[in-house]
């Protein structure tokens, strides 16, 4: 198939964290000469980086009928309606699932779980050492939210199952250097090609800041090398209590630019997959404090890989300042954390290796050009 004959539809979920990754993937495919159509609402498209997006093109309601038979669609986990619409319109569209989650997260989607207790131990199909499992206080809310009924009448679990079973292949934002064992297991469980596209490292763009953001960088400039922590969300009164000892920002912060700043050496964070990638891209140590959904599983894998110390919590989930301070001290200062700091610096050669992830992307592009032949 000649590259100019290929047309890929991008069908992201409307959450911005999903849209921006589909957008970065779209740019990579377009640079390879592939025609890409990014399908979303006008208001969503206007939120994308303006240097790539001029004005959204309004598509006629029936324009899908004119799509070429060679069209392939990359869709998100919740686009369960795509296959049905394709059949109704008699469209010859190959469906590929693009997962923005880590491979470790998928353990929650590949079995019919019956109770919260079944989530609190690693699956039996992990034939290697692993602590990937939910804590009891995480399992109940996940079970209710993912498998429970909602206003649409279709649970999230049903949506996900309908989506991936309709797809001929699965592309995933990951790499074998970090979670190769889990990728191998997933390919066997899903019984279809599983293609890592790399971690899609966020592009580094030099920006200028003013006001409060500028004061953050000035404060960082006065710190010692690798001795500061990334700001995080805290109670309002915390600002006054810590005045003169640090910087507290209660709104949006330029995370990538702060992580790239030379004094920063570690991150206390929620252990979202995107933040893990951004932090390890600079070789920083991690102190995960997972809060919702996939974050607990991501944190367990970081600990398994010797890259983090998770904040200690009571069995019902509460944590306190002593748990946070202890994890920070062990990770950033104590001799106990030396191996973690070394491991994190070594992971920079994986997560920060642009050529490595370009090679993964090249493999995925070749997969598309070969017409989904494994």
C-alpha cells in the first residue's frame, strides 16, 4: 500500500489528556506522509496546539460515506459505537485500539472480576514476580465505577470490551524496556497484535513566563542541584504556613518546564502514566501518592522496578504528613534511596531517548502500511 493511499481516522475520547495524545500520534503519522483526519467537536479541536491546527473543518454529516476503502481508524477505549456505525454505513474501515494507558493498567480489564477482593492480588496469568494489584480501599471504588451501571445504560467495562473486541489490533503508549513482561502477557490475553508505539515523549518547547510562573523559576534558580520537589495541590492556608520556605501554586503549572529545570530531582505526584513518562524523561526519582483509577497500579509497577517509594497509608486509605515526609526523605536524601536515584537516572536513557521512541513509531507505521499483517 502506497503511503499516499492511506487515510487514518483518529477518534479520541473527549478528555483532553486523551485528545492531546491522539493529536501527537496524528502529527507523527502525518510526518510519515499518512493522511490523517482528527475527528472531534469544534470546541475540542480549538483547544489543540494552534501551530498545527488553524480553523476546524466542519464535516458534512454524511461525509463518512465517501471514505476510501483503505481507511483505518484509531479509536479510544470508549468508542464502542464505531464498529456498529461502520456496519450500518457499509464502510470498510479497519479498527485499531490506541490505548493511552500503561500495559500494567490493563490487568483490570481482562477478566470478569466478581468482587473487590479479586482485585487485591496480582492475576494468576502473571508468571513473573509482580505486586500489580489494587489496595482494598482502591478496589471498591474502581469496581463500582468501572463495572457499575450509569446514566447511559452501558457500563464503562461494557464499552471497553465492545471496543477492543471489535478491533483488529491494539496500539499502546508504552515500550518493552519498561514493561516488556506485561506487554507480552497482554498480547496473549487479547489474542491480537499488540504494538507499542513508544511513550510519545512530549515535545520540548522553549516558553517564556511572567508573573507567578516566573517567580517559581526564579525560586528554583536559587536552590541547590537536585534538591527540590515539584509543587502539588495543597490546602489554601498552606501557602501562608510555608511562606519563605518554598513556592505554592494553587492553579495550573508548567509541569514539563519545571521538571526540566536543573535543580529539580524528584516528584511527589499522583502516579498518572503521563506524569511518570514526563518525570522519568528527566531521570528524576518518584514518590507516588495514587488517588484514582489506574494510578495505584502504576505506582506498584514503579516500586517493582526499583524506581519509587510509595507513600505509606492506613488500610482504609488515609495518609498523613509523616508518611509523605518519610517517603520523600528515603527517596531524596537517605542512603536507602541511593539505588532508586541511580535507577531513575538510568531510566532517562529509556524515556528520554527520542531515537528509541521514533523507532517504535516507525514500527507502528510500517504495521499500518502492511495492512495489519502481523
